[in-house]
C-alpha cells in the first residue's frame, strides 16, 4: 500500500537576490503530527511557511504537499490552509462576514452558515461574530485567523505564531483546537518563538538558522541537546549554600555580578551536569540547608535552541 | 521520524470562480465608509446642487450650458457633467480604482487573499470588475441625480444647443444621456491609470493620487495653446469632446477620436497594471511599490502612447495648428447667430424667418492687425451681418469672443438694445432673456476650413 507524509521536502533552496533564505532544507511532516518550526529572526521560517502555503516556489529542491509535487506558485492542493505574518482579515467586515467570504472563495456554499458558526465556536468567538473586527485585539484576530483556517477542514494547517497576543485562557483554547485537529489526522506546521508553546504542542521540531536545518526531530531529543545548564538555587541559608556549591565537584558558581543574582540576592546561579546537581542537593540536606527552589535559568528547550543557533554563546562565555 | 498516511489523498488545485471573487471584492469595497459616503453624495448632491442653483438669479455662466439653467432642466445635468469631467470623475477614480490594490497592502491581506483565491489573474480581474462596478454606480448616480434635480427645478423644456439650434425635450434627453455615456470612456481610462498606480506604488499614498494628479496635469495642458493633434492625443479630451453632440450636425470627429484614445489608454494602462501585478513577489514583506519599474513599466509606455497617437493623428487628419482658425470661428458664429435670431424672433412674436433667408455672415479679427487671426484668446472681435426678407439693408451686430483652446467660446453682444446689446428683450408678454446677448459656441477643431 502506498504511504505518503503530509509534507516532504528535500534540498529546498530559495533566495531573494543575493540573500539566501533557505539553503538545502529537508522537512518531513506526517499526518496527525504537530510540527514546530523555530529559529531566530531571518532564519527562513516565514519563507518555508510561504512555500507550504504556495505563496512562492523553491528555486531548487523537491517539495511534496499532501502527495502532490509543488512546482509553481499557488499550485498547492486543496486541503492546505493557514497564514503567515498574521491572519489576513478585513477590518471593515464582521468576523462572520470575513469567514463567510473566505468560505465562498474556497468554493463552499456561501449560504451555508453552519461551518462558519462551528469555526467561530471552536475558537471562542461566537459572542463577537457580528462585530466588525476593527475593534478586535491581536489575540482575537489570531483566533479568528485560526477559525478561518479551520473553515476549510484542512489536512495541512500552516500557522505562523498562532499564540501571538493570546492571554493564557486564549492560548489554552488555541492549543486545544490544534491538538484536536492533530488527533483527527491533520498535519500542523507552526512557527513560534515561545519554546514553552512548542513543548506543549509539538511532537517534533525543526530548528532553522541562517536558512539551514540545525536540528530536526522529537522535542525530547531536542531537550537532550541542551547539555549543561545554569540553575537558580534558592535556599534557607545562601551563604552556607554558596560554600557547599563551591565544594561540590563538577559545579561552578556564577560570580556575584551575575544577572540573576543582581535581581535577587538570595539566589545562587550554579552551572553543571545533572549528577553534580544531585550531589549538591544531597550535600545541602546534610548541611541542614533547606532547598526552596532549584530550576534551570533557561528552559532546556530554549537552552538547546540557543545552543544550536549560536545565540547562547555569549552567555556561556560570560559565565 | 515521520508517521505516514495509509492512502494517497485526492488532491486538486482549484482557483476561486470569478463570480465569487467579484462578489467578495464588491462586498469589501461597499463596506468601506468612504465608498458609502461617495455613493450617497453622488446620488443626492447633484440634484440638490442643480435645484439650488436653478433657483438663484445668478447662474454659472462661465460653465457651458450654465446660462440655460433657468430655461430647461437638461442644462443643469450638463453643468454637473462639466464639473464631473473637470473634478469629480478623476477624483472618484482615484478613490475607488486608485486604492483597490493598495488597500490590501495597507491591511497586509495579500497572502490571505492569494491562498484563498489561488490565482493572481483572477484577483486582478475581480478587483478590476468590482472597482468598475462601483465607478459605474457613482457615475450613474451623478447622471440620474443631476437630471432629476434639473427637471424638478426647471422642467422638461427644449435645450439650446451650442450652435444655437433648439433641441426638443426628447432630443435633449437622448443627447444628454449620450453625453454621460461618452464620458464613461475617459473615466475608464482614468480608472485604469488608477489601477496602475495602485498596483505599482503599493501602500504609498501617491498611488491613490495618480488619476487626480494626471487629471490636474492634463487640465493645465489643455489651457495651453497646444497643437490640436496633441490635444486630441490626450486621454482627457473626451471629457470635453461630448460638447460636439450639441451641434447640428454633431462634431463627431473629435468625439470619436477622444473615445478611441480614452479606450486605448484604458486597455494599455490595464494591461500594464496586470503585467506588474503578475510579476510581483508576494513573499517580499518589504515591498512598497515597484520603484523605478513604475517609470519604465508604467509611465513611459503611456507617454509613448501619447506620442504615437500624436503621430497618427497628424498623418491621418487635416488637423493643423491650434484648430481655431478665422474662417471656422466666423462660420460657427454666423451659424449660432442665425439659429438664435430665429429664437429671438419667435420670442418677440415676429414673422418667422429661416436661416437661409437671414444669410448671416460674420467677419472676425483677432487682436487687431498685429496679431495673427487664429488661436485661442479673448481678443476676438466679430461683426455679424444678416438680411431680413424684403429689405435690402443688412443688419450688423458686434460680438466680443473669448475663445478657449478647446474650441469653446463665449460671445458677448455689443449692439442695439433690441438685437444683442441687452440681456433682456421686451416681448408682448413681458421681459424675457435675450438669446442674442451672450451665448456659447463651439468650434470644431478638426473640421476643414471653409473660406
């Protein structure tokens, strides 16, 4: 039996004049998978998302979407939806008018309102369905953009920073919708700068830096790439804890001018592998020092991201 | 790394049908408060203006047909037509067609629209059709409102044409409607320039202003004593040439040329806009107009069209110089005078005479012996002579003519009070406006000189 992923890209290259936006990018996204796309500004995320939506074509390489090779602009097959650089919405129209118009453009019966109502309900905008979106907040627009994408029951959903501007409740709402779609078999490719969003949503991530893939794989594997981290340590006796940390093999203690320490004098910043931290905790307990907080200064995923994209180098050197 | 689906999906690439895209573009345009205000204004303001002016004692005599607004309702709609051709239509095309593409740049909705419609060609077509529809609604509003206002204020009465002949109400109605229809061609040309500006200049406000700036520049050009072939090569000439419909026979040459030139501009500017639009890279976030390409791909081809039209017209017509020559002015003035003399005769309840019996002739001189007798100017001085049946003596009446470069002139009478020296004449039923005192005429810039 033939089996094909939702997205399969090999050696994708795209440049704008002298600027190379994508340089030999490989990408695989399976149906039912939420795939994160991360990278620093200018890494090529938006260009790659644009290719997936059919807004541009690669200069070279091969891209298959939903089993169809994409060779020219706007030739992606039906079943692909989403947005890049924020959802395109018309402020002079109401939320319902925006969605109805989109449904009509995509060939659905303009008079059929059930799909529009369902989409609005899924993103929690039913109460403001007949308001002009001129007065909508950024988060509401993001949710309406997601509703617009849902309207066409996509098999590949491409989202650029979908949680941008959302409050915690709105973010949870959006996460629920995305997870629901993935559970029904929709492939979701989303970009985000928020590593906690990616950790919560994605099963796999691809990290881009200067147009190249520097990591692609499961989120759990990415966390392992982070290596040794900085940890904030708050105890009942900072002076004693400082001495214990200095005496613990494999650990380094950040100097007093460290940023975290400036913010809170009771906090130590220590650096080392996980076994050394375990030993530190044992010694603190033996020294009768209570541990009130021990957590990475930077989340493991974020640390891995910074390490892989080179942005964390200066911090490392500083320490 | 990847899981896979069990079966190859059915995939299709299906652009949006044109009708659906057209409807969406129309909804977007009509949801803008600016367009709504324009629609209301175009359907109400002309009627109010014409009705108000028709009730005043002072009429806009500097506008063609303005002096007839008390006499017939059809004159009011023509005054609105003159104003529309000068200001309203170029501005309307700016606000509708000049913004239809730029609005997507401002809102950042291009990518959304492209993903939804899947065809830049169809987006262009639907946007063009939608803006054309709105423009037609606006022009229809101007015409209907002006006609309704005029008829309500001054009644459905005969209209004096620009050669002095009287158009019966039904003829006036047909000719007025035809004149409004004729200005659709230059309106299309300006709309196409608006589309071009909107596509080429992106979110820059300059895109919005292109048709208005072009209209302003062309109006300045029309004030200059340009050769007639240059005047006719400009896309705005049909905004003036409809006046030729109000002579008998109609001055069809300049009008037909004006219509063809306007339509050529409409087609070429639309094609240029289409080409620029299809070449645009919609993934470029920093796009803010086509920059230097505007000059190369937009302005230069249109300038080339003017030159080409000029060359063709110079070779294909007898048009020479300004088109305003002594013999043509004399011929036009004598014709108008003869028609209006008959009108005055009827007002005074005198025995009717025919134009042939009057044998009216005019002798004109421009600026004395030191100035050549051709071209525009307010220094034309003419003496009209005519004969009454049964008398051997000829009557004479003097006129001071202000002739503009487009061929229109205002004749100001300077003679006996009973003929053309006073604004009223005494009729058996009381004082009435004197048709021979001041009147408008129109020289056919293309006609061959009759010595």
